[in-house]
C-alpha cells in the first residue's frame, strides 16, 4: 500500500474452536517484526488463519497488500504462514512438498541455510503422512519462511511444538525478511518468545489488541517525554522489585495491597523498558497478562511507601 501499511484490519470478528476476535483493529507496516502476545482463547489462532487467507472474517474488513487475502490468490502466494494446525498436501516426501511449493510460487526449489537450524533438513526424506505434530509444524515453518518476496510472514507459536526451537536463528531469519520489505507478525502466548523474536510487542486480549509496546501514537503525543508502561501480572511486587535496578526504568509504582492494580513503569526508552519487563517476568516466573503504553498524565509516580518518584539504580 502507498503509505507502507501491509496489514489493515478494522472491526474484525470471527472465531474458531479455541477463541474469537471481537472487533479487532490492527495496522501493520512493512519492514517490521512485531508480536501479539496472547493465547488461542484470545483469538491468536483464528487471526493467523484470517491473515493467511485460510478463513474469511465473519464481519469487519481485512486487507493485506491492498486486497483481502481470502479473495486474492496472488496475495496468498506472497504470505508465509505457520498456523496452529498446519495442513500439508500429501504429495510424497517433505522434499517433494517443499520443491512443489516453491515452483508454484515461482521460485527455485533449492533449500536455504536455515533449514538445518530449524530441524527441517532431517525431515526431507520423510513421507508427509508419517509426520507427527512437531514435524508437521516444522515443515509448516519452513514453508512460511521460504515464501518468495513475501508481503507478510505470520507465525503462530513458531518456537512451540517444533523439532528445533532456536530463537537466535529464527530471529535472524525474521529480521532478514523484514529488511527485504516484509511485514512479520509473531503470535504467541509466551512473553519470553516475544522478547526473543520481535522488536515491537503488544498484547491481544479477548479478541482485541491492547496496544502496549512501541506504540508510535504515544510517542507522537509526547515526543521526548517519559512514557508510562502499565504492566498487569500475577506477581506485581516481585516484578516491581526486579525492575527497580533496570537502567531503562526512570520510576515505578505498584499497589502493596491490590494485585489487580498494574505496575506503572515510567521510562524515556519504551522499547528497552518493555523488553526488561518481559525478561523480568520470565526470571520471576510471573505471568505477563498485559502491557499498555500511555501518554504521561498529571499523576505523579510514587513508590510503595508513598515517597517521591524513585529513580532506577545506575
């Protein structure tokens, strides 16, 4: 699209056996690696199917590269998608399937260097009908990553139930695709996987995006000012204590009596502080339920004792 937007969704609704989208609004540009953190009950699996063009929305509008993906075969050919339950055509062996897919897409059947790193090389001689779930998802990942000149690469839980879960290799491949102009979107329930793979992270909650990390609209409202990142977790006190020493955190607050109140993190480095939150939650064994970036308000931030804002230790 002329403004650089690859994916545009408005009021998107639909459901599968696991969850539903309840009016999703989403806009994703080219050249980025983003992530929505949420479970299948939040609509991640049905969103992946809609973006891949495998399922038509019940209502709302969805455009990928200027066209509805469920309507345009040429658009689907430029979408690399790993679904929750990939369906592979039984054309013989994995090698034959990959070669056929690349020929149909107008590309050469040669495998790439990352095949071995994700475990696909060991499967090349295996018959499609004899693959287990992990192996099917690994082949699905290989097909998604090998889409030529992709508009969009959408991956549902790319580090779960696969033969080799190598976040370093996968991050490199995803960022290579983004540098070539693709829009890359990871859908996962794991905050750790989100931090390992993506640059921009938001949460998908009950079928809607809860704008969180790297929100450009927040930065535009208050350029250069501190941004407040609100963090909902089941262990707010432990997370707040661990964040106190992070250099990207300027100040923070939490409720000592009500765990439902989010931890409020003030920072001038939104992306860095969000990654710190994801890492700290992983280290503390805390569930990262949601994050939301908001423009600074008039409320002063205080520590648990009601003191003046506390700066993070250098």
